[in-house]
C-alpha cells in the first residue's frame, strides 16, 4: 500500500513539474495581433475578353460581376516562444453584394489556421498563412472552397502604418472560377490591398499597441475579370513585449551580458 | 480639404450635439456614450443614461458596471473617454423618460450583469438598447456600440428608434427603417446607409461618415 502511495506521489510531483513547464512556456509566449474592420468597393477595369495571359482551362461565361461591395473584418495573430517568429492564425469574414447582370448577396469566409509570422521592429510583421476560404455570390458566382496563400505585411512608423496583404487562391469546384487570375497563372484568383493608416502608437500599457483609420487601394482578379477599388477601414494592432530567450541571446554577435531574458526596446 | 479627408478617414459626424450640461429648470434625461480606452477607443463605445430631476444638481447614472451620482457626466465619466450626447429628453418627455428608466433600468442592468458577455453580448450596449425599447425612447446607439443589436441567437422586432424593424443573429443581421436607414450587421459590426441625416454607417470612429444622428 505504501508503495502505491509513493508511486502516486511521485507521479503527482512529475505531473506538477510538467504543468510547471507548461506554465513557463505560457509565460514566454509572445507575438502580435491585428484587427481590421473594413469596407471595400471594387469595380471592373478589365473584362475577360481583354484579359491576356494564361488561357483559361474552362471557358468563362464573360463578365458576371460589374461591382462588388464587401464589409467585414480580418483578425490575425501570431504567437510563439521566439521574439521574432511565431505560429500564425487568421480569420477573415466579409459580406456584401455584387452588382451587374447578376446582382446578389456575396460572402467570403476565410480561416487560416496554418502559418508563420515574422516580427521585425516592435510592431511590424510579415505573416504567411493558409487554410480555406469559402466564397460565392448568389446568382453570380458559384460557391467554392479555395486553398489560399495569404501574405500580410504591416510596417509601423509610429503615427503612420503600412498595411498590405495579398492572397492567391486555388479553387476546388466551381469550374467557371478556375484560371481566373491572369497575373498569377499558378492560381485561380487573386486579392490584394495596399493601404496607409494614420493614427496612433501607444506604449502606455508596457507593450506596443496602436490604432487608426486607413485608406487603401484594393485589387482583385476573379473569373477572368480584373477589379480595382477603394478600401476604407479601421485598424487596431497590439503585440507583446519582445523578450529574447537564451538561445537567441547567444546567437547575438557581441552579447554584453549573458542572462536569461533581455527586453528589446 | 484636409478636414474632409480627415473626416473620411476617421469616421466623423458633422454637427454633433453640444456637451454643455443643460440647466436644471426641468427634468432631463440624457443618453451618452463614451469610448473605451485605447487601442479600442475607435471601435467600441459604452452607453449610460444620466437622469436629473427638476431642481436637482446631481445626475443619477444608469449603466452596466457602474452607477451612482455624478456632477457632470457630460464631460467626465471615468474610465470612458470622448463623451458624446446621443439624445436628450426634457420637460414632459424628460419626466416620462426618467420615471420609466428608474422603473426598468435596474432590473435590466441586473439581468445583463448576471449574463454579461463582453462580445458579442449581452453587454452594456445591449442594456442601452433594451432600456430604449422598453421605455419607448426613440433614439439609437451609435454603430460602434457593439452589442446594441444583440437579440440572442436569433431574434428580431421593432428598432429602438421605433420607425424600423430588425432581424438579428450573432453572425449577421439587418436593420431597415425610415430613420434608421439600412444597416447590415456582420458579427456585431454595423455597415450601412442612413438617409436622414445623410451618412454612411461604419463601425469605427463616431460610427458615421456624414452628419450626426439627431
């Protein structure tokens, strides 16, 4: 009986140690996140007939959408034990309408659970993510699931912040949407936005954060049609304090002092 | 030109109501909102009702997460920033509004605080909308008051303004009305068009690109 109690206590101690390791790991987690609330209006600038580049595997039906208006948000973040690299995850949601011969309700839901985020500076980062994007428009665009490759770049310069992202997607199903982006012959659709945020950068809480409205140029290639438009939005970002762990400090060229954590400002 | 560009970017509403505290010669009820601390100051607001009976000096505050009496809730209501007057009821309207708020607001507040969920609701903005509807006070909260349209997993009915209808789920909702315009709600974020006063409804800044809602 004593042996059973001793084994149980040993197991409990080991479990406690393991959970303590998890706690340490939790304390060392760092990363960043952003939320963009935005309204995008796009109009067609080049029709399928005029689109040069790759030949479409499936003949398109001609331009089915003249304008697109979408409202929604992009919520992305990355987290890891390193000061500069983390695991990225993202959620995008947009609803709106298409206009043209076939006007209708449009939607886009993207979940990007796999990715990587690279942080440079206190709150600037480049992220790469993939997952799935479901999109469609009633009466205009067939519903489809896409495998996306999403690249986001955010560069902080205090009151001004560059916000840019691009996404290439490979469409499963919906043959009319295949090979619809001449600029990226390896993919079926392309979305991109480049914008400037004018707002604030705060350090009040002991970690970098910022917010402000932004305006950007939006671009889209879909079903052989090119769209160009405007994005108005509001962005908010925050990041943890950058704390370098042992191996990162050791890799620095001339460390002055060797200690477990070093806060980078 | 610079002001117009700034307005377009920041989501501003022209001709907002004055923050001057009204005289105490008649009963006054004010619906005010203030922004949360940064970095959420541009996307989230919190409402409170301020009630002052004729001749009194202090305002009685009704809100989720607070309450009590204050001297000037028009300019200072910690921890909220940038107060904004959404609506004022004075005279007979003020008397009726004050009586109704005193009767119903405490119960609504208790219920919301017991079931509080910061996002998507029910939260302090749900409290504001429920009290407006229950008391028949025709006003609406700004689009940045996320949670104002929380009606449970599926719900609908007449809007707080009283001239429209809305149908809501936590993911998507729609509000249509004469004074409300057309408003689409995407996971609690409001986008739309208000016909009078004319404005584009956005879920940031003051909630409007155009004229203030009066």
